[in-house]
């Protein structure tokens, strides 16, 4: 098939690679323009742009798809289908209508659950036992289109980073199979009664409130690892908590209970196992404690 691929972050790369390796003709890769990043704030191409250039696929980085010129350029590619994975721009109706078989989206949830920008993080925060990927025929609404295929996987104790990588691979293979079976598939409308919205993550959500239950905080840690990173302050220093376990202990919320850095919560306690100090690489907690003594009774904020 002649495919226009539309995606931006690492999550989208496995799908682009799988489609290319399956023998489809990727006539163009649409992605977000390069953004300033790093200490020098130099313009950095997206993960999809980098992968597309390695594979000698033409790259388009429009700021908007709302102009008549952008829509004409898109239509001129005469694609059979557009495949979208975390692209980051709203697709106007003219774009949705241009490919012969429309636009298909790789969405990292079991729709209609967790429509929106942050389905993986919201699923972890909610304590969902299972999540997955949905291949959806796109329409004007936000992740509301009829579904062509789904695949499921347990959430277990995975971080958002780990789950994102897993779902990216699942989605890639699911999309390849969907295109093979596309003439035989019947799109199923979503059940609006079961819909939920995965709002974009606000950085303020990453600050840990030790007055909450230990299980809730542990999910917060996994949902925000590796980015933006759940955090607390220790004697004025901000520290990201990247991995922790729930333990049987109790005390005043926010206070260190022992020499293993166990922290009392509103109910139960958590024991950090991996942290990151500002401007430093991530490290195991026992390495941190070798260089800095944190006594029982120390209060975290």
C-alpha cells in the first residue's frame, strides 16, 4: 500500500519501522518540527524524523495542517491510507478524507477507555490491571472513531516508560496485521457509556503527597517514570522517585522510619529503590545513602 505515516515520539517509531519492513511504500512521514532540547537548546528532530531519514523516507514537518496549501500537498501524495501514531496535531476533515481508505490510528489504550493525550499514565494511576492498544478508524472527534482491532497486556508493576515501549511494539505488529486483513474487517463503534478521558499530565501532579495511601503513591511513581518524575523535597533538595515498593510499616506521613529510607504514608509506607537528584544520573537508593546519611525521623516535604 501507499502509506503516509504521521507520528512524532519514540512510541511511533516501531510502527513506522514495521510498516516499512513489511514492504509497504511509505510515501512520506509527517512529524512535529524540530524542537529546542538539551542544555544548549539546539533544535532536535523528532524520533520519527530521525527514523524516517535513516530509511530514506521523505519527511514533512508542517506547523499546521489547516491551510489549503498543506492540505493540497497531503492530497497530492495519493496515499491509500494514512497511519497515525502519537502525531500531535489535530487532523482537519480534509486530511482525514484525503487517503483512499482514510486514516488509521494506533492508540495506547483499550478504547473507549482513556481517550486523549496520556492514556498510559492515566491507566497506571487508576490502577487498571490491563491495558492495550486499539487500531481505530479516525474521525473528527477525539479518539472516538470505530475500532478495527485491539490487543491487551497486563499492567503489572510496569512504569510508564516500560509500558510505553511494550505497547509501541504491540501496536506496530497489530497495525501490520490490520492492514493485511483490512478488506475483511468490520469497524465496531465505540460504546460511549464506557468512555473515559486521559487528560494531559500537568507537572503539578508529579509532586508526592505522603498523606495519600502507599499504594496510590507507588502508582504515581510508576506513572511518572521516567518523565516528568514523581518528586519530593529532602532538606530543600528536590529528588525524583523513579521506583519504590509498598511495605508494611506505619508512622507520621512524610517521615523517614528507618535506615533503609522507608517513608510513612497516610496508610502504609513506601521504600524507594531508585531515585534521581537534580542534575545527576539516576541511582539506586543504597548508593545514595552511602554518600548521604538520612536519619530516621527526617521529614520529607
